C-alpha cells in the first residue's frame, strides 16, 4: 500500500501506469476476488496517476468521466491519450474538428483530476515545422475555466532537433520523454511539466526494474521537479530557464505484468526521499 502524502511536494511528482484493466494484474496487483468494477478504485489508491488509453481509440461518455472522477481519491490525477483521429492524419492543420469534439466530449467531468493530455503521433509522422506549428495553435490552453496541459508524443527521428524543441517551448507543450524504448528520445523540458513514459520493465525483475534503475528514474524525476535537466537522456537544445515543474511518469509496455510494481516502487522512493 502506498502512503499518500497531502503536502504540495507530494503532488509535484506523480507515477502511474497505462489503464487499469489487464487480466495478468488480477491476483498479483489486484487482490484475489476483487470485483473488476472496483479495479480503478483500488489502483487509484496505490498509484498517484493513471494514463487513460481508451480515449485514444474512441470517445467516452460524460457520465463515464464523471464516474472515474467519483471513484478516485481527491488528490488523484488522470492523463488522457487524445484521439488518434486528431493525430493520425496527413495535414495536422485540419485537426480542429477532432480536437474540439474531444475537448467537448465530457473530459471536463474529471474536474481538478484532469491532468495532461497526450497527443500521440504515429512513427511514420515526420517533423514539418509549419504543419506541426499549426496543430499546436489548435490546442486550447483553457476551457470553461479549466487549464489544459498538453504533451506531444512523437516517434520519428526527424523531430530530434532544436527547431522542434523551440516550437514546443513557444506553445508551453511538453515533449513526451520515451524512456528505455526503441523510440527516439527527446528529454528537453519544454513546458511547465514533464511527461515521461518508461518502457523497460523486465520479467526477471520482480519490481520490473532493478533497484539501480529505479533509483536512476527517481533521481531524474527529482531533477525535473526542481527545474533541471536529467542526466543520461538525449536533449537537442540549450537548457530552458530553471523553474519547478510537475512531473508525470507512466510505466508503460515492457513486461506489463510488473508495471504496477515498478510504479509503486518509484512512489515509495519518492515518499522516502522527502
């Protein structure tokens, strides 16, 4: 069981997983006999954030977002993967309707539990400054009084350049850090928060990662939170002005059965370091 802390520092770094429905977690992460309808309730009390994947594939009802809000603790935060209909297109500047429909689909029913929105692009999508800039212009900064925080997950090596980093900084959009994965890594902080997806869990490690690697990710998270640039990751531009940032880390892919254990191990390290 993760010990939840209520002070401001406790919410500066959040760690979680992608989704909460996965059969191999039953009887391992989830207690034996736990009803499936209570899995979110349970997971949200072990973790401090969860990335919702279902929104990538199709729209959800407002009542569903409201239900997720009501089943989770007051200090819990969701990240949402934005719909692929907005990002998987040849001309990104034509995505306005898809973006507007998503924002109006009920996501604000999450209220203060609405965290970053991850706009994930296909590996075939290459960097075009004008087209990508037009897309970032379409992302709303605020809707009905709620501030929206956006992250972009790019997976083509053409984005590994200073111009892309500068463009993201101009729009206060985070570039998703691909950790321990086959995808290009761009770890330049570009927004008021850092969004990392780490994908290196292994079956042979009960906690997904070795203790050494968990400690390394802890150190990186602490560096980001304090406004610095984490060591050992690829960057492409000069460091941004140092300022405290919220940090969101999601343990994704890899050996998925161990992802909750890795996330909880990181949370325990974060709490112990305070």
